[in-house]
C-alpha cells in the first residue's frame, strides 16, 4: 500500500525536487524585557526591489513605520554556526532529563559544601536567571528595571496579549459577552486610507481615541506585511497578495505580528499563537508563510507542519483554499519508511526542496531515537558518549533536515515534557518555530516548559531551572517574569476582545444545557473498577 502522496501542479516539479547528486510587531507588545535580554527589533519587511537584501525598521524612531535601512544577507559562517547549534540542541533534547539529574546532584553537593562554609554565596546562585548581571538581583529587592517599565500603549490593550484569559477563558461566555456590540462599519472603497477611516464611523465618542489608535495599529500591520501587498477588499476585509481569501482586521494584526517575530533580531524567531478557537489561527499562519518565504541563500525552503492524522488532509485543503496555486507548488505528505524506500538517498533533498511537508506527531516520534542506554553503562559521561553515537546512527529524515519553518498544530500535545512525543518535537531542527494552540496549558504553569524548549527561548534551562525562574508558587516575582517573557513571543486574543467597538468575529448567540445521564450496570461497574484502581495507586 502506497503511503506517500505527492501533490504537484505539473510533472516538471518532480525533477526540481530531486537534488543534482544521487547521493516586534510595528509596536512593542510588552513592557521592557528583563535586563539580561536585548530589546526586540522593529518591523522587518522584505524589499520588493532587492533580491538579496532586507528592509529593517529603525529602533530609534518607533513613530515612523517607513524608516528603513538595508540589512545584508546572512553570512555563510553565521549560517554554519546556527546549523551547528541546531544540531547540538536537537541531540541534547534526548538527554535533557539526564542532564537535569546531573545538575540536581551537583546542586545538592554545592548546598552541602555551602553548609560547611567551603563555598561562597555567589556560586549558590549559579543557574538562576540573570545571575551574570550585577544589576539583575539585589538583596531583598526586585529585579532592576521593573519600576521603569513603560506603560502599555493603547494599541496593546486586551487583544494582543490577553495572558490572564489562558486560565479563565470560556469560549461560550466570551462570545455571548459581545452579542450586543454593533456590527463593524463596512465600506465598499478599495482605497486603504478611506477604508481605515470608515472603520471609525459609528464608534461611540468614549471609545474614539482607542479606535484611532487601533486604526494606526492596523495601518502599521499592513505595512509590515507589505504596503503594496495588502489592499482593502471593499467588504470590510483585507486582500493580501498570494492569498485567495480576505483577512479580517485582527487577522492582519496577527499575521503581521507573526512575520515580525520571524524577521526580528531577538530569539525566539517564532512564537506561541494562542488565539482562542474560531479566530483564524490557520489562516494567519498561512499569511505568515506567504509573507516570509525562504531567501535564496536558505539551507532549506521547506515548512514542516506537524498535526494529528485527522488534520493532515485539513491543512492541505486549507492551503489550497486560502493561497494562490503558484505559492505552494510542491506539497508532500510524509509517511515514514515508505518515503525513504521510494526516494532512497534523495529523500532528504526532496523534503528540503518542497514548499510544505505535512506529517503527524507519530511520524516525528518514530524519527527520533530513544534514550535507553545499556544497563552496564552507569557513568553519565559514558551515557552521553553512547547517546551521541545512537543519535547520529538512528535519527531518521525528519531529524536530519533543517527546516525553514516548523509549525506544531494542536501543540498542547507536547505539554508533558517527559513524553517521547514532546522530546521528539523539541529535537526537530528549524529556523522559525511556531506552536499553535488555543489551550496551551490546562493544569499547571509548568506546562509552558516544553513550549519554551521547542521555541528555543533563551534562559529556559532545565525543568528545575524553569520552575525556579518562572513557576515558583512561593515567589510572586516568577509570575511577573513569566508574563514578561510571554508578552514577547505569545499572541492571545479571545472572542471577548473587540476592535472599533465591535466583536472580532460576529458569532450567533449560544445556549448551554447540561444533561445528566445515569450509568447502566455495566458502565457503573467499569467506572467503579477504574476509580478503585487509581485510588489504590495514589495511596501507595
């Protein structure tokens, strides 16, 4: 049974796939980052006139979205270093737990030494965030720079970083909260400026100042995506070059924010797209893919989309539906060993030269070797030596290719950092990384850890370091620090948010009804058996 499906628009594309040989958004979305981090760069827009250069917004003048300078393509030496670092991170993902155990042992020894008075206090702080900077921590004082944090601009309120909704959001209540809001004023004009002005019509006077700021925000978003590529569609939406579908106002904002994350100078070069269900996360991701294609000097042109098996076909149909046929001409569905059997040594080249590759989490799991050293290997150094050889020998194609972009759909699947699927996803190599989930965390703040590791967020460290820096229930500063980090690379809007006094997406009124059903005898017996078993396990 043939498990590979190759999607091409003409037969000549197959030859192009084979290798020659056999063998910060327009405005800052967050208060100032921690002192140990650099400030995000301003909007980066690919030039329509330069093939090998980029237009980069100047940080010195945030009020002028048209102030750009030329940025040279990345040097070969720098690219080689990045590829080497990606390979190292990919390998370390498999032994992260082992490294954490070693650090725990080292920490216990350090604490024991400290009690004996043989260690100075500075060594005991090793591994904590910002310990290299004298200004980051002082005795009994908060991190410097917090008191100087700038107040959020009006354009940032609610709809760009609604972090608190991660724990309190209810999609039904959120949608019903905006039922009485007026519909957005729609203009038939195709002129961008006139379309933006028409959005202010009907806005109450009390909300007019905020609406004007939102208008400027959308204008900046259109320029970030490309001033000549985004035009009014005459129906209240925005036509983006390369897409067959129009974008809503909030989708233009989201796509522009995603593009800026990818083209900025501050890691991670991607982020967490956590908009509530129904706001168009898939469409915004497609717009981002179109707005930031790989450059001619890229090592790979491929975007890898990882999702559940049921959504593989859905993603393919969404790309066909929302994008022009010539944009993504080479699309593949990857199904493991059958792919390698067909293409042999050319398999890696086929993937690297494809525009989009769809695969499932199970295929990613199969592609990454497991850390199971022989019992006779006891020393940590020997285990790492064994793992280096095992990793290089048994990693499959998905972990040999360096992708231009990696997209994890329904990314909450990786929330358990100990699961092999989570480890395998963190071991993928790519320049830009996106985790897409309307419910990224469900139980504990610690569930953010796998997202931080997958996205390559600086200062993440091991899970123990992460808990100490971002999830210490006895230290309120860790919550503030977590929010400060998330505001840099996460976008979160809900149906309760609004633009120009109207709901982001008009939804019909919904009603909820709870129906209680009694178990029959068989169901009750199964339920009681499972319940008893888990109670016994918990009480052990």
